[in-house]
């Protein structure tokens, strides 16, 4: 029985899922950088974060973090119209982008881990805040570059301890 | 035609693809989840339903099950358009009566090809 998923496997799944979306529905360039592991609380964020939860025999979270400018670019590419500032359309588009990427990552891992469920995405937009998933030892972070914009996707997944009792707790958002 | 998805972005994209493809299915209606879809179907007659699976209130599998159990709607073709890519989910939807399955992310061509094979 598998007891861990390596960061290399997570990064590979994130890259595959992201490339698929960017080459089909978004048609934006995508350049990935080497992944890294994040073991301490992430830096405070100014911008947009989308969170999607994974549940089942394994528990986890996928997180997309980007600037307001790149969120507008994502929405513009997805909906084929320009956006100058973050509004409801932009937040909905970022939520759907995260849903499709993390959903594809989930599908890749289901071959190894069995059926997993996906939560409905949560999107946060603001300044000077942090997100934290209690009980998660580390995140695998894959930075991306799209023309001049840098953004990243993070993912953590760990075995569910016992039936109905998860090691990881729901994400929380802290204003700092 | 009825598009059922909790994402306004996906409803907008599918709407645009269907209009561009000039598919002769009449007016395109939208619903944000299974409950909303059942409400819309009380007043709107549709010839095809495109539905997501993961939605709040009532998901696409429950909506599919309810429609296929109802004489008034069981002949309406339903295509699932969803991020759910597992073989088990695909099989479940097809066994419940869905006529097709398109996984997100999709291209406009994939949607057109799928619908061309159904209409």
C-alpha cells in the first residue's frame, strides 16, 4: 500500500494538468520552474488565492496563488474579454481554473490512490493575508511564468489517518 | 438546451461555443446546480442538457438520476461536462443514462464533435 506521494510526483502531475489547460482553454504560454517544498507557514499574500480540497482515503489541498493582474489575464483568456480589475467574473474564472487543474491532478492520483472527492473551490482576494492547512507537514510548490507574470500552484496530500478522521484540517485564512 | 454548472465562467464558455457552432437546439438556458435545473425545466422545454457533476445543493449525478426516473424528461439526452475524469465516475454516469461525457478542460471542437454525434 502506498504511504506517501513524493514531491516529484506531485510536481509532475501539476505540470501535466497545467499544460493541458493552458494549451486548450486558455492558449497562454506557460513556463515552469523547479519545484520546492514549503515546510513553514507561507509568506503573507497580496492578491488572489484559490483553494480546492481533496478527500477520501487521502486528504489534501490544492492552492493557486497569483497577482490581481494575472487573475485578470486568466479570466480574459478563459472568457475571451479583457478585465482591468478583479471582479466577480475574474474570481469565478480563477475558481474554475483551479477546479480544472486540481481536478486533473486528482484524476492522475486516483490511478494510484483510489477514488477521491473534490471540494467546490474557494477564492480569496485581498491584501496581507496568509492561508494555512493545519496538520499538513509540507507543501509542494511549482512556480510558473506566463510572459512577465509569475504565479504558483501548491499541493499537499497525505493519507487519511482513520475512517472519518482526517489528519489535515480545513484551510484557514489569517489576516496579518 | 440547458447548461447546468455552478461556474458562471463555464456556462458563459459553453454558451458561446454552442452559439458559434450554430447547433439548432433553440434557446440556451442556464442553471447553477441540480435544484435550479429542475426549477428551470418546469417552465422551459429543452432538447439537450449539458451538466457538470460537482455542484452544491444537487450534483450532476443526482440530477441525472432524477431526470432519468421521470417520464417527462427521461428521453432528453444528457451530456456530462466535468473535471471528474475517473473511469468509475464516467461509467456511473453512462450507466445512469448519460449519452456522453466531456472532461474539462475541453476545446470548442470537442464539444461540437460530441454534440454532432448526439443530435
